[in-house]
C-alpha cells in the first residue's frame, strides 16, 4: 500500500489557515504531479478559490461534523479520489486525538503547523486552555498571525514553551513580514550552581527538564520541596518525592516525581508528607521505575510545609 503524505494545519477560526493553504496551492513549486485532496473540517469566512491553484489535480472535500471523522470515511475518500497527498484544514474545536484515531494506516504526517490570531490568542489560552494546548503539543511550527509591534512576545513565547520546546515560533506582522522567535529558553533556576535550588513555582519545569535531559543533571546536587509517595513498589529506604503537575487542564493533573534514597535521614515517612530534600543525582536502576533513571541520594531531608500552590504548572 502506497503511503499518503499528510500536511496538517491546525488553529481556530480566522487564524489564517485558509489563507496559508490557498497561497501554498497557488505556488507552482508545490506541483509535483501528486493527486491532492484538500480536506476542510470547518467553514470560515474566507473561502478557497480553486481556480487560482497552480497545483493540478486538487479536489476539495468538506467534513461538516466530527462524526464523519472515521477511518472508514477517510479510507473511502482516499480511494475515491485516488489521493496521494492530503492537506487538512483541521477544526479548532476538535481534539487532535480524533484525527489520529481516524487516520488510515497509509496516511503519514509530513508536516504539522498551528496558526493563531495574535489578537485573540491570550484570551483563548485563558479560557480554552485545553484546546490551545492540544494544538501546540505536537506541532512543528506555531505561527502568530496579525502580530503587532506593541505586543509582548514573551507572553506568547512562554505560553508555547510551557507546552513544548519542539516547535519553531513565527510572528507574522500585519503586512506580511515574518519574524522567527529567537528568545532563549534558560531554565528559571541555575543549573550550574553548586546546589540547584528549585523554587516551588518552578517544579514542573525542573521535572520535565530532568526527564528530557537526564544526563545533564547526573552528578549535580539539587534541592526542592515535594510530596512523598510510598507504596509496596517503593524499595526499602526509598520514597518518591514529587508534585501533582497540571500540563494543560484539571483533567490531566498527574503526580510525577523522582526516587529518593533517604539514607536513614528521616524515618516513618508517609504518603502525602511534604519534604524538602537536598540530594546528589545519580543514574541507576531503581525498582520504583522498573528501569534505570535519575535517583536522588539524600544528603539532607526535612519535614516541610506544603507550597502555596499545591499543583505545579508550567505557567
């Protein structure tokens, strides 16, 4: 079965998806002889003008509601139009997992881009965080359309980076001038300090960075506050010390932490005890992970008061 290349464009209504796709299909460099299906999953104010396409053999197909997004429907459309390439303008109110669940086996995502209207983005993020998170988490590029010089780039940058460090960020100014985001992403703590001290507000960032860049922490000494978890799976003389982390919304809150060898510094530690640990990080097997991972060898372990915000976040 021949693979079908998929180009997935995400964003809310009036975010600039249609304009970008229209301009892409007007570019003769996109003509490669492939039969192309443009799958439109929402109807915006701007409409496509197929007569201006410089790409040949393009058929426009509209899905009017999410119930049509099924493997059977997409396989049928692919066969009917003999599609070799699929361009998808995805509905901003549909979760991305719906699309992944409906993808035929032959479909392979080649590119994923997300568009936001800069005038409404911060409001959407404040009121529909789950949908914003959903459109950023796996994308390769985030484009902020209609950007204005008076906007604070850091607000936009931090929102994206709170979800993922993966995508490029582009600010498309009114008038069409694009500017790539070049803001550096230092951690909110000094990773080169003799003791890497993690403030309560920064635990989520610390957890993700150590999980993603474990080797850079090996041998370092760290200090942070966490809630203990003890179970039958936890080895003797060891606790898990972490926090409940909210990545997107309340529905995805989960407890995450690291194995800490207590070294006899505190006894009778119970689940939900709040502790402050100062420990050296090593990389070794621990039964709590059922694998190798970062293990903290406690040098100091103290009972602590809970933080002001019990749930840690990235924003």
